[in-house]
C-alpha cells in the first residue's frame, strides 16, 4: 500500500462526497462538537490528509503549546499506520513505505508541508494572522493552501471576526477550517437546523459538520454543505477514523 491508497481510503474522501466537494479555496468550514468529543483530532486528520496530498498547511493554535499540537499529529499518524495494518517496526516493503513516511513527517514536525502558529486568546486576530502568513511567505517561501484554526471561542468573538476570516480565505485562496464548541442542549437553533453558537453566522460558512457521540461510535453529521450524508459518517472514537 502506498500513500495514494491511504488518501483514497481516508475519511476525508467520504466527507468530500457528503458535502459534494463543498470546500476549496475561499471556503470556511467548521467542526462543531461538545467538549471532549474530538474536534481537534478531526482538524488534525483534515490537515494530515492535505499534507499527504502534497499540500501545505498552517495549524493555528490558541493557548496551546507547539509540543501539544505535535503530539496530536504524532498520535494521528500512529493511528493511520495501525488502521492500515502497518506498524512502525513492521518489516518488509509495505511497513517502511507507509509507516516510515508517516513517522518521518511527524519527526520533522511535518517539515516543509506544515507549520504551527501559536497565539494567545488576547493577542489573536485575523490581522495578526495575515501578518504571520506574509512573513512565512517572504522568509520561508511557505504559502499554505489550508489553515486549521483550533479553539476560537465562538461565544465571545463577533461576526466581524468571521467576515475577516472569509475575506482572508478569498484573498489568499485559502481553505480554512475552525472548531467550535457546542452544547448538549443548545441555547437556540435557527430555522436551518444550525445550533448555537453558529446559528447567527452560518451564512459565512460553506460547510458545517457536527460530531455526535453515539456509543460505540461517533457520528459525523453534515449540517451544511453542497451535498448530504444520510445517517452520517461513523467514526471510531479512539482514532476518529472510519469505523471498521
């Protein structure tokens, strides 16, 4: 098995079919879930999928150390290797091919294809992010096609923040994914079925998905997209990969 076979069988291919390829340059997407369900893990899966496809990704972390973010990527890469029946110590042609590549990507902090941008909640803004992206391009010749932005507080930031993010996505031809914490009993829900805290800004997003715990699985449900996913996508809660 090679990397192209891994990406072909990625949960992202199923999601892309469900949203009818609704994400791309200039698009905003958001993963909604209650605390602890797997928002960050899902964002990392999206990022690694793009990296394995040869894309450059910037992971924006708010009030989280780079070491912690790297740990997410390490764990996800191990889960991918195990999912496809390959261990890092496995011999033969297949083992080093897949596991070795994944391991080397993680070991170098996915060097050349990914960067981690750290901010605090008090200092993070879209304007500062634009400055960071400009510096990356000028000094490192690094121009990501995707941003994943983890841990934005959707309850406290106002609509203008996401309007600026949408403008950035369009101006820089970026695909931007966010994570948003929601609640077991949402404070409100709009007429389109989008719960708080995304109910008043859903027009700015091209894709909205919800992670719902449904033991022994987690269901990924598309709330907004160009397609649909009847019954949702079933994920293993330990790995956030497709449930076998």
